[in-house]
């Protein structure tokens, strides 16, 4: 049986390098993060996106701002 | 009957061309990038693609840390120093520009400049002394004489090992509204290079010489905000694939196409080694080099080109003998003694013209990580036998 979809916040970045750096920044901020293929919900951005739980979004975004890696795009998706 | 010999030299003294052998960690990283993380970096988000992306990302950070670059995005991976020099020059110069360049440059600089001169870039050369060292005052006079877009100079000579006054040239260039563009092929790894401190605008470097990485990879540093046109357009993996034009963000702007991931992995491993051990290794190689230089100076008829024994230089020198041509010396060292050195012009005819050796060439000996006192003694003994 497939798990129930859950809501996630996803972040897209200008480059794969930025996505990798952002992943490090989130991990350093003790945010549970998963790298995923960039979904169409992020518009034209492709490559790697980062996925976090909604309850972690505020912490995540603060960590990204501290690291001077603001997301190029943000969206919410249902994922498993 | 054709002579069959092992290609493995008894003593390898051609580190100025490429370092050898590579540290085991470098070889392991190259193999790992072809096995464990063999996917295309930045082109997917499955586990192996992420691992490959991580390899490139970590290697970039290691190289940036090694070279004193605060933001790793300002460091671009290239196929080598030659491509880096081409991007540095062709991306920043346009018809009508004037550049002031040292007479010690390698063909990686002089040939792109020649191509640019055919398009209307004016190239004015500043000479060097007979050790291959350029003098800041000469550059200052040349730069002040007319509006100058860029000062171009190597960090260290691939013929004499002379270390050029890059920090002084940066001041001169910037005081006169010009850029300082540097070919660091022979400096990185052999010197403690801090690009932020040097205040260069662009710096091209080879990955496989003093940096100890594999062949086929190099780096280019562009200072933040410097708008160099890219040489290639194409896929970059991330960002917006729908855009018709090349993404302008760094480093992707300059890295169209699948990168040399194994090479980058190896270079990253090498950079981490140099961060950990580079200071100690530089002391060791300088000690060995000094022994070599002193020994060569005592062989009758041998003239060592370059700075005096007690002057700072990277561990490269060239020599000429009044008893045997350079190409013959190199051949005999290889055939009779198993010693690898390089004769000829070293892709630097401008430098040899400056030094007065354009017609004869010279024999170049390059010391690097792993060169031993036994290697030095072997080449000194061989040269004494050959030349006295």
C-alpha cells in the first residue's frame, strides 16, 4: 500500500551549485531536507530542488537567508 | 631491432609539464568518480547523480579554499589552463582594447592574444631581465603611457621559475583603470597562492601540475562582478532550461556541457591534500630544488637560466651547456639514465627570445612533490658524466 501523500515545501535555486550549498546550509541548521528532481511546480527551474516539511519551512528559510542562498522559487507540493 | 624500454622513468624531473606520480588519493578519487559516482553531475536527482553533483561541488569548494577564494562560485572548472587563459582573454577583451603583457608568457597566453590582435586588440609587450623576472616599474611606465584595458602576466615562469611581482602589478593595473589577468599554471601548488590577497581580476591555473590533479582539468578564477563573456553555450543542468540564452550565474555560465567529473574529483582530492600538507611539501620540494640548482651550477660549461640560487622561485629551471645541445642532453638522460626532462622551447618562444635561447632551446628540469634527493643526485651524476 502506498503511503499517504503529505504536504511539503520545496525550494528551487539558480544553479545546482546553489542547491548543494543550500542543502549544506539546511543540514547545518538541523533541518531535515531531501534533494529531489525539480518539479514543474517550481516553474521553469530544473535540476535539483530541496524539500522540507511545512513545519520546518520557517527555520529553513531563515537558514537559507543566513547563508545568502535565497531560493529562486518556492512552492508547496503533495509528495510521499 | 627496435629498442623496447619501460616508459617509467628512474627519475622524473618534468613536473613543470605535469606532476607525476599522482598521490594515491587523487587516483582513488578519479576511479571513484567513474564507478561509485559515475552519473552526470547536475543532470538528475537520483542517488548517483546527486553523488556526482556532490563530488563537483566539494571539489570546487576545496579548490576555492586552497586558493583563497571566498565564494566558490567564482571558481570555474575548465579543461586546463589553456582553456582558462582563452576564456580570461577572449571573454574580457574586445577590438580597440590595448593590453600590456610580459615577454615571458607561454603560448597559452600569446596565441590567444595573437588571435585577438587580428581582431583589433593592441598587444604591447614589456620585457624581462635575463633571469626572466619582470619589473613593476617597466609595467607602470607602459600602462601609464596609454589607456590600457588589461595587464597580463604569468605568476611564475615555466622556463626559469622566476616569480613575478603580481601584487605590485595588481596595484599598477588598478591605479590605472586596468584589469590584472594572470596565468598561474606554474605557481599554484608550488606557492601559497591567496587570490583574495593578490587582488587579481582573473587567474587561470592548471590542475595537473603543482596542484597534483589529473590532466584534463584546470580552473579559472574571476573576481566577483567581473563580466567575462562565456566561450561556449549549452546545457548546464540546473537553472532554467527553457531560457534561450546561456544562464548568467556562476559557475554554470562558463561550464556548458558535461564536465570532466573524474578530473574534477581528482583535483578536489589533490586540493584537500594540499590544504592539509601543502606547506610542508613546499618546504621539501624547495630544499630538493635548491640542492639541484646548486649542483648544476657546479658543473663546468652548464649555465642555469633564471634567478640566482638564493632568489625565490618555483622549482623549475632550465639549463644550457656549451658542450652538448639541449635536445641531445634530454635524449641521453632518458636513454642512458632513465631520467625524464624536457628540452626545446617549452611552448614559450617569447620567454626563450627574452632569455636569448630561442635558437638553441634549453633543457628544463622541474621538481615537484615526491622528487627525492636520490633523483637529484641521479641527474647531477648523469650530467657530470655527459658534460665533463
